[in-house]
């Protein structure tokens, strides 16, 4: 695996994704970060989506060797694999 190579992260959240549409979370309470756990890393988006067991799982692209900011930041391309209409990239 080389630096700069794209991989796909799978995570599981601890909140109800459809509720985000109705009632966005209090960013002050979560300091801009919602709780989630790492579930795996995959070479393709299709493999990552296939690993999502239910609507609490999300997929997001990442680059091998890329250092991210210390503070919470946007994650372009992050999305729930089984929930339409919820943008979690910001």
C-alpha cells in the first residue's frame, strides 16, 4: 500500500441518522464530533458499502499516509451507505 492511495473507512455511529435531518445535533455538546467506532478499512467503496450491516454504518474515503488536522474537520465524501439524504461530510 503506497502513500496517497485511496482507501475506504467504515464506521458505526451512536445516534439515529434520520434524526439528524429532523433535529441536527448540538455541535457545542459534541465539540463538532459525533461519537462513532471504527469498523474496518477497505480498498474499494463497494467493499466498504458491503461491510455496512445496517443504517448506523457509514463509509468515508481516506488517503494512506495523509495527516489530518488535530481539530475536528470536514470529511468530504463521508456518507451513510444505507440512509439517503443525510450529509455527514461537514
